[in-house]
C-alpha cells in the first residue's frame, strides 16, 4: 500500500502531465498572445505633400499636380517591424543600401501587377520597387508578385475610402491627426484610427504631411481586419498641410 507521501507525489505528477497536455493543445495555443514580431506597417505617401516638402527629391523632378498620383495615396512600402533584408546576401544588401536602385536586379511581376505598380508607386521608375522588395518584401512574402499584388490591394482599399477623400478635400490646407483618425474609424471601424500615424516633414512654412503609416497584424483578408488586429500607436506629428497652398 502506498504511503500518503507517495500518493501525494503521484497526484502531483498527474496534475503536471495534465497541464503540459493542455498547454500543447490547439485550444491552449489560442489563448497565448501572438508575438508582436510578426506585425507589419503599410507606409503610403501623399505625393502633393511629399513633393512640397522635398521638391529636390528625384521622385518629384517631373511631378504634376494634375497627375493621378497627386489625387491619391502612393505605395512606399509594407514592412515587418524590426526585420529587413531577409535572406539577402551581404553584397546585394550593400548595393541596395547605396541608393543605386536601377542597378539592382529586376523583379518578376505579372504584366497586370507591373502596370498597377507603376501607377501606384511613382518612384518605381527609379528602381524603388526593386529596393523595397529586397529590404522589406523579402521578410513579408515569398515572391515579389505576392508581395506587391497584396500591397496594391490594400492601397486600393485605402484610396477608395473616406481617408483619401479627406486629403483631397483639404487641397493644401491643414489636416489634423484627429481628422485622419476619425476618417479611418468611419472607413474601417471604431479604433482603426488609433493604428495610424501621420508622416510629416518640417519646412520653413511649417509642418507638411508627406504620408501615413498604418499598423497591420494577423492574416485577415481585408484591410479593416488587419488594422483591427494591430496594436494602437502614437503619432509625433499631429497636424500639417497636405501640400502647396492653393491660390484663391
């Protein structure tokens, strides 16, 4: 017959085994908070503001206020936080960092995707699409096609929303963080605006909004779901003009 001590020890082992079995189960895995290492950021440019703040930028050399890019957000990047150049050899990584983007290896895209990208990323003609694939896309997707087609889908949703309408209506006037976040809430659900930052640049005339960064997480099929899964963020910039002040 077992002693009380032996019984107690056996019961403790059984309890420990049961706990380990529970932790290994799918149900338990769902209760463990997801790592923040996998969260992403969608970075978009507002070309009017960007070129007003950085008129000497190579991407603004032939910028026209009448171009489609002047009336919508442009794609800059979609990147994973704290990760870059995943699986990229050191020599190629160094070339990408030097800024000679047109000398980087070309990327393979379907013709329809390439056409969409050239319209949505004005600096692609300077090789930015190649640089961003190496720097950011390599950590997000298995191929440039998957990376850019998905990024463009998210961008299209943003450009079809009240957020783009807000920027268009401002026509060079100031926009506030509160207004932008309210537009995101209206477009993508309550709390969506808390996942957004204004990207701004200081000039002699004051702060200019050059774009937005939008927190994403999870693998939901829609922009609203991916924004909702992200964590709230703070924005250093709280107000700025959206481009050159319109005369009259």
